[in-house]
């Protein structure tokens, strides 16, 4: 699987989407990075996620007031369960809240290509309850419904 190419203009060559660094993490099954809080890069960092092994659900909430997608909660299923032809790189814009949870029975290997070097000032956390992101049933976002759905899907 190709993970990042300089000839992908929508991912690489926009002025705010240069290459800054890459990092790889492994997360155990059922574990969420940020169990109760959203992760946010408020002013300059765009993330690009690829799941290389295992499966993850990545949640994004657009709380940017000026955005045409303001108030939108999106759930992305990424990883091996999608098959070889349905792998993708997920772009997470500046100031969009995000979190992920490993689903399935094996660890998730996630590779990221942020467009800036690590900066502790760009590492924010916003509690799920404070942000107010809601599922279509009007329930505040949490990982419980996601975990329950994946338990049903694998039962």
C-alpha cells in the first residue's frame, strides 16, 4: 500500500500540507486514544492517518464555526477489515477534533504524517461532553456505542 506520494496534490502540495514528520503507534484492541477527550491541533497542524494493521474507528468532529461542515460528526472505519482495495489516508484538518479506538481482536498499527514537527502548544484536549458532538440519536459522542456496534458485527 502506498502511504504518501508527492504527486497526490490534494494530500501533499497544498501550502498548508507539506511534510513535517511521520510517526507510528500501536494500540491494543478495545483501547481508545483519548477515552473521554477529543484531540485537537488548534492553529497549524494537519494530520494524515493510515491504518497499516488491525482496525480502528476514527471519529472527527468539526467544531470550527466558519466551516461549511461545522457541527458535523464523522465516523471512519479504517484498516484490514476494509480489504486491500478500500484502504485510505484520512486527512484531519487544523482545529478539527479527532480521536480513535482500536476495534477487533488485534492491535492497530497507525501511521501518521503531520505537516509540522511536534509542538506541545498544538496538543490540545477537549472533553467529549464539553464539545457537544452528538450521534444522530442525539446522544453525546462516546466510544461505548462504537464498541457495542463492533461487538454485534463480529458476533
